[in-house]
C-alpha cells in the first residue's frame, strides 16, 4: 500500500468509528504524527488533503515547516523542554502537552512579549505512570487552575497517553475516565473544554467511542519509525 492508500483507509476507519459512536464526522480530526519522518511524506499527505501534522521536536518540526508548501496546521504533541519554549511560536497552532503551571507561565510570558496567543490542551497522566508527564486526575482541578487566568493561553481541553494495554478494549476505560474528568473540570472551572486528544494507532477507535476529538496516529499511517530520525541537511537549516 502506498502512503496515500494507508491514509485513505485510515480516514475510512475513523469515519466508521465516528458513525458507530453516533457522532458527527467533523467532531473527530486526524493528527498525522509525522515525527521522525521525511518532509516529502508530509508533502504527499498534504497534497492528498491531510491538514494537521503532529511533531514532538521543535527544531525538527521548524525545519520541516520550511520545506513543505501548502496549508498545513502543526500541532506540538511531545514533551516541551523549557529551553525550546521560545522557538515554539509562530508555527504551532495547538500544544497538546501542557503538563505544568511553570511551563504554562513561561509560554504565556513569551507569547505576550511576542504578541501571540496560544491554544493548549492539558496533559493528564491517567495511569499515574512515573515514565509519563502530565497532571494527576485527582489534583488537576486545583493545580492547573492558575493556567486559566493566564491571558495568552487558551485552555481548550485535555490530552492523554494512557498506559500500554495488551487489548485496545482495555484502554477504553482510561479514555472514559479522561472524558469524565473533562466534564468535572468544566463544572468546577465554569468553562468549556471542548477538545479531547486521545487515541493512537492501536486504540483510536476506542478513543473515538469515548469522545476523542483529536486522534494522533503515527505508525498506522507512516509505518514503523526506524531508529533513524529525519534531519535537515545543513543547507536546509536556513
Ligand atoms: C508518537 C506519538 C503518537 C503516535 O503514536 P503511534 O503509536 O505511532 O500512532 C501519538 N501521541 C504522542 C504524544 C506521540 O508521541
């Protein structure tokens, strides 16, 4: 199968899962996770009609932005290091992985200095795993509240990376828990949190059943990531 064929079949699977959940097609958007992959592949998908691309390294993504042409939307989905914060904007239109108030205030301050406005999702560590980032479900209500007051950040919802489960079915309760947490936070904070970034290659159908609005799919689209990460040639660094 070509990349375009895989994209078409993935879109079809997403559409079917959305229909089964009795949700509207436009409520679920595909984030094509292009981290480590060549800009040529991004260009192919962009030409086919894919809009949103997910990257997890600022420099790698910035180099790719220079090399592809068209109306791509770039989302940052990885762990954002504090020394990379000032390079995030402009370019990224959504940060899926805001995981601390400290990072949030840094982003807000830089956004203010440079005249931006940044939509963000709060990452929830739903399995309380030490290997993963994110707020804990039982403390996010109090801990993350200061983020709502930061004038340059717009908190749009939650994101999760649940523990690895053998069977995708088992991930479904993690997704349900995050959806319920979103509902609780909307009541507690008195604001709308419309976005839920949940589901990857092996479990996006379960995530859609539980209300996901962004599925982040890498492997099922681009194939396995080899150990080799795409890097710009020196003359492409600009
Ligand atoms: C890499 C990555 C994905 C994509 O995972 P696949 O299993 O390749 O679909 C999704 N979300 C985040 C945060 C990632 O880092």
